[in-house]
C-alpha cells in the first residue's frame, strides 16, 4: 500500500453504486449537491458487455456466473451455533454480489414486489391479533420496521415509474380491482406499463388455483411491456420474452437496471457527480468527538490509500457489506446474542422457499419463452392473509409458478428421476421433457431469531488484512412449521413440492434501543450517516424493490426541511407424518399422475433433503387448453 492522499471534499459520498446508490446519486446531484460514488467493481454497461448483437452466453453468464463478484473477493464465514468455529464459503452462496457497477441490479431476475402493510408492523400486528406469547416465544426477536406501508408508498410508486414496472393493480386507492393481487396494500395509481403476457404454465396455474377459490395474479415484473419513457427521460423498449434475464444483462433495454434506467440521466454531462470504480472502501472515518463522520477511506485500483472527505455518507452496498463496514468503522454498538443488546448485525434472516419441478405429458410448455420475473402467484397463504390462531407459527408464503429459465445447459439436469443421464436415452428424454417442463415453488417468510446475527470473524481476513464478516444462523422453529404448513397447502392445492432453499436479509427498526437507524435510515438519527438495506425480518417477497424505495426516501429527507441545512383459510395437516401420507393424493385440477416424495430434515449444519427408497417420478397430464 502506497502513500495516503486526500481528495477534495464533497457534499455526499455514496458507497456502492447499484440501484440504491445510483438513485440517490441522481436525486442528490440534481438537487445541486456534489456527489462522489465509490464501487469496488469495474465499469459495466449494456454495451459493450451484454449487447443485443451478441448471442446470450449461457455458459459464461449462467453457469460460470461471470457477472458476479468471485467468492474469493466477497466471501464470509458461517456457523450454525455459537459453539462452532465458522469457516469461509468457497463458492457462490448467500453472498451473490454483483461484479461491477450496477451490482445485482444489472443481472437480477426482475420481480418487482411491494410488501404487504402487515409486513411493516409484524410485531405489533402479531401481538394485537394473537397475543404477546406468540411474539415472544423465547426464540423469535420480532420488530416493526419503524416506517409504515403508507409512508413508503410514494417511494414505491416513484421507483416503479423509474423502472417502468409491468403489472396490474389489485388495490387501487383502497378499491379492489378483481384483476391484480387482492391482498396488496393500496396503490396511489396503476403500474406504469400493463402486465406482461400470460404464458402456458401460467394458464395451467391460474385455472387450477381459481377453481380452488384462490386468487392468482400476474407477478409485477421490471420488464416493460411496451415502449416507455421514464421520469428521468430514459427510453426503454418492450420485452421480447427472450428468456435470458436472471444472471444476464438485457441488451434490449427492456429489463430495468441502473444501467438502463438511471445511468443515462445521471452520467450525461453532470458536473455534480463523479464515479470511482475498482476501489474498495475500508472504513468510514469518524470525527474526533466520535459522534459524526468526516468521510471514507478507500483503496484504489493501484493499491493506494485515499481519503474522501464528505459531509454525508450513504452506505448503499450489499446489505451484509454495509454491516461489515459499520463494524470495521466502529459505528454503532455490535449485537450481543447473549444479552440481545446492540444494534449492528442484529436479526439476520433468510427467505424460506420450497418448490417442485414438473413435467406435463402431451403439452407444450416451452420454458424458453419468458422473462426473469414473469409468472403467476397466489398470496392467500402469505403474510397474515389467513388466520393463524390455531397454528404454531406466524407468516406464510406466496405460492407461484414462473415462465422463465429455459436455458438448455442448466435444464439438462431437470429431468424426471430414472431418466438416463447419458447417451441416446438422455437425448430422447431431453428433447421431449424440455418442451413440457414447468416449475412451482413457495416463496416464504423467515422471522428473525436471537441467535441469528453478523459480526467480525476473529480468524479469517480479506486481502487487505481486514476481518471477514461472520454469520451465525440456524433455522427457527417458526419457519420450519411455516414451511411444513405451506408445503402441505401446496400439495392440497394440487401443487407438488420438492425442494427447500433459503435467502437472506438483515435489520431496520423504529426502536432506538434495537436499531442502528431512525425511520430515514440515518445512523443514530444524525444527519450525516445513512445506512443502506436494513430490515427487521425477511418476508414472503424479495427485498429488492423495498431497498430502492428506501434509497429514494433517504434522498427526500436530505433535500427536505427535515435536514435543516442537511381472507380466512382452515388449518391443514402440519406434522410430517400427515404431510407424507398426503403426498400420494394428487388431485384433479392440475394432475393425473404421481408425485416424487422429497422430505427435508433440519440438521446441525443446515437443511438436507432425504428421498425415501422407491420415490415415484412426478409426471402430469395437463388440463385441457382453454
């Protein structure tokens, strides 16, 4: 590391130049503030990285994941319990960070969800409806967000307009429309572009679930359905349903990304903005009083240590990187799992997801045609949309199907059990089953627990000699019960469930004793330190849209006077024995076949799937076309 140097002071530094960072940079620089954004990755754009004139490279982008940051640059250590020694992840796992500017927003799938109003007040709503004992069971550590759906709705709307989200409102200014999601919170206006097309797998799902009295709707998707010009003046082209969305950049300029929706407006002759790439921020610098910040220190691409002074620091990197940077900088009190005191690193949680691969005989699903976030979902069993009084958990899952991921290499493994994996038998089977393959899964909640947290690892360090982030987490009893219930509901709903996987999040809350931020994500309520992506729990929808809305609400505070010169369902079988006995009963609406039985068990080091001997293949005869 060479001699330290100091850059000229600016009004605001943004650490991490993805969706949240680019949106804040655009809004703040437009308000005449001098802004510097710093990103550890290289410059990346639709052209020349993923242009329309080049064929999508599945091997490069989907299999080798070359758009992601390599694990040796961004890994963390993990353990399940406090008495274990954490070890580093050696492959892509829960930390799939984008490998360049734009972050994961460049190659994301494009589901553009809003959370249910219940999701923002999960602790208060649980106590009001089910009593204190349900909220404080000795393991869970529930928290409200400190901000309500109504307060965030204008920022939801603002981001959707910037991204050109395609969808159909289910609740428009408090009035149900009967076309969209009837369980969503009130929207102030319709989506900016109409919902995407309904493809074959969605037709099958919609018909089966409607006949059960459920409420299917098209998932809101950040792929514009028609030509569109966003509020920043950027033009987007209609989606062509090429199927290359998740893990790919969009050469057609149809999928919303920072590169497509924000960069053209932000970077076009903007004297108030500067971007520094290939630079890793190692700490936020505090003033002598320890109560305010003066800037950041970063290592540039030449290995030089650089100081960047600023009045306001915005941490908008991947949420786990934000936590690590706060811990390295001594900002906030680290969480202590033994006393439940402290705020930074508190309440790590995943998203509990279960699903199934399906093959429909005598049909033509054609998974190659689709879009990353295109599908149908029911929210009848999500959030608190059903009565939990007789159940032993809170939360739920959205049950959905997707019309995407028809990539030939990846799908070569998606064949019914017993299918030859080599030779002419494999070729015949794949040529048949590729065209009638579909997917279903439950996208479920995961509630925070007292022993789920992030801190700095005492042993392992990064290339700069700084401690890696350590994750301590094991699945909560609540989430196991929820997964069993929703798996059973999927089976009883003519949907066969096959596998379980998980995702992640961390914390934001309105109680100053258990949070590092106030409602504007200012650390300790101070006007110069902004945190990025902190939530109290992981709910039954992806977090990406919420993060972008929080970024917009932060910039509104900076520019405002606040800155001052700165439906009921019944209980089904929940135990595993009853669940297993019911897997044989595949019913009329979707199927006329057999289900392959897969069960999960929780082990000390995580979840593992067990297939009982003689498991039967999952094949269906499709319902008649409409």
